[in-house]
C-alpha cells in the first residue's frame, strides 16, 4: 500500500522528537509539532493552478525554507544551491524512469534514497543542512517534474503517495547514515581517550 511507509517513518521521527531528544534542545518542540502537523495535512490535496498539490508537502517546504532563512546568508545560499542540484538529480531520475523504466534495477525508492543521500553527503558536511537540502531539493524536483509532465497533458498530482514514500525512505537512510557517523565519532573519541590514558599511566 503506497503511502503507508511515509506514515511509519513520520511517526518514527515523531517518537524520537517526543521521547529521545532532550527537552532543552532548540529543535525538539519545532520537530515535534511540525511532524504532527505534516501528518495531519498529508490527506488534503487542494487544486492549485490546475494541479493537485499535497498540502502537507507545501507545509514541509515552507517550514524548511523558513529554517534555511534563519541561517547565515552564505550558509542559506549554499543550501539553496545544493538543493537545486538535488532537485535536478531527482527530476532527472524521474524522467529516466518515465522514458526507460528498464534501467530501474531494484526498488525505485531505495535507488532514489541511495543516490540522493550520497549526493547530499558530498555537498554538505553538516547533518542538519543535509536534511534541509534533501527535503527542499526533492520537493522542488517534484514540482519540476510535474511542470514537464503537464506539458504533455499527463495528470500528475504533486506529492502523491509514491513521492511521500520516496521522501520517507530517503530521510530514513540519511538519518541512519548520520547516526552511524555519530557513533563512529564517539567510538573514535573513546578509543583515543583510552590510548591517552594508557600512555599517561606508562
């Protein structure tokens, strides 16, 4: 069932925000309410300029752009440029899939996730900025692909369940990668402290 994976991942992140992130964190309350509101808005698909657009998708785009706007100008500009690259990559993937679907060797959502996460890691070293880049870039790519498809009179709802699943898988892969990075850094620090402790004792 398309769309169900998005809800699983959304509730997974909501649980993390509600119970695992420290209450003193500046991101906790924002993440908590934004995820909850996005889940509520997802079922609504108003028609804008002749296209069905997912309201939850517009909300996510607005929230992430607002977060980028709060950053330093150069940082925000770099994130927008990075998201533009992600947008082109995602739209290109959809176009290749449309014209020659045989090259999609395994589940499309995992192909999209692996490709975009790898690209995002190359573009950004900051973990939070990677999430901004992925979300903004994929949503913009969805709009770009819709514009192209509509030229050929094919109805294409923006932010359909297939896109939501692809977005959810991508965010989950990016989160797991970020978690692995954090664990690796922590283990490295503990090993260095252990080695230094041995050196001091000798």
